[in-house]
């Protein structure tokens, strides 16, 4: 089990081709957030340490003082299966190029 007080990120393999974020996936994300997971991404996508909050470069207030009550998680994908497939295709293309 994940300790609720720690910031964690999680890579998942989920979904079906062409499928967006389902109610089931959103319930899964909410359960992860309740256990301290702050970011969910598809398998093969790398985490950027210390950037689980925002890509705009602005520091939210809770980074500068105590975190507010409650929990959150970011979902870094709109179509999990399609993004896993795109990552796989990109990785295999790099492998093929490296063999030339």
C-alpha cells in the first residue's frame, strides 16, 4: 500500500483503442489520489521529478507553505491505450534507426 503522506506517481496500462477516460478509470484515479498518488501516466512515459503540479512554471501556494486539506491527482493522458501505442511505436522506430 502507498503511504498517504508521500507524493507518488504511477504508470498504468489501461483502456482500449480509441477509448477516452472512462468512469471506471476516473474512479481508479480518485482512489489513487486518496492514497497519495499525485500523477498518473501511461506506461512508457517518463515522470519529471518535482513537476507533479503544473507545466506552466508557476509555483502553487501549497509548494511554498503547508498543503491544504484533501488530495488530488493529475491524469497525464486523454486516451491511455492510444498513448501507450504511440509510445511503443516511437520506441521501436528509435530502435530501428539505431540499428542502421
